[in-house]
C-alpha cells in the first residue's frame, strides 16, 4: 500500500495520492480575496496546478465537494464551473452551505481526480 504525499506539512499535504486517485483541497489564494468571481477563479487556477503535479488535468476530475458560505453566490460559481470543464467532462459534485475557517473565504473545494503518475 503506497500513499504519495506531495509537499506534506504538519497539518496537511498539498495533494495525497492513493490507488491512482489524487485528493486535494483548495481555498482561494488571491490578494485581496475579493468577490466570489475572484475566489472561484483563483481556486480553479490553483486546481489546474495541483492536477499537473500528478499528471492529470480538468478532464480527469472525478468529484468535487464545494463549501459555499452563501447560496446567493451559486450563480457566479456555476458560470465559472460550467466554462472550466470541457464538454462532457463534468465530475460528480455536491455543494454545501457552510461557515469556513476564515470569514473572508466565500468558497472552498475538495477535489478528487484520476492521477497519472
């Protein structure tokens, strides 16, 4: 049983890969954090980088759990989401309203994707 941890720290790893599936969490890393559009765009760009670390891409995302602080922002999320995934490649997804660790975060996403390395 081999588990690959990319950039592990005391609290988390950037990506964890097991049995051909990569898992990682993204919170917006943009300054300033900005509105929902800025935060979702940042998360998707960050996800692209993490996927590349495991030889994957957005076509190989299996599932995403989305935590959103206010469903009033769902339309913005969905617009970016719909444009990010190639046609026919949308993964399984769940969207949950939740309070996030940083009150300035509007969204957080947990990705699972097929890894190719």
